[in-house]
C-alpha cells in the first residue's frame, strides 16, 4: 500500500508540473491534484491494462508508440471524472501523460535505487 501512495505522490508531482508547463491544463486546488493522482493510479491499474490488450494490434504495428496515446486517454478519463481538473485538447493530455510518465519513471528509479520499492 505504501508503494501505491509513493507512486501516487510522483503522479501528483507530474500533474503539478504539467499544470504549470502545459498550456491547456487546469487543476483548481491541491485536493483536486491529490484526487486526480490517486484516481490516475487506480485507472492505470484497472482500465489501462484492458485498453492495452484491446489496442495490442495497433501497438505492435507502431512498435509501442501507441501506448503514448493510451496514456493520454487515461489522463483524459481522469479529467472527465474529477471536477476541477480540466484539459482543453488532446495535445495537452498527451504532453501531460508524457510528463506524468517521466516523473513516475524517475520516482521508480529513485525508489529502486534506495531499496524502498520491493518488486
């Protein structure tokens, strides 16, 4: 459970960075940011694997690049479900997904290096 909350914290950091760097992303307050990060973690655990299986042929044809589109769709889904989190365009969702993924990747590397993330 601690691992989930650490990953949610890095997702929140990514969403916060995206809200400041990407034009077209609006997160109204810190409660919305935390709710969005937790919901993004839940959606990535439940909905994203189903979406990946359903889009497997196009993912294989594009050599995995279509997963970026799937990630952007997951961020857009969170924006639809959380009041106070708004995305103006798919391009903004795409850039947000890239930033959140990079923050999560860096967070995983830091946790793995420190030995706190037991895989």
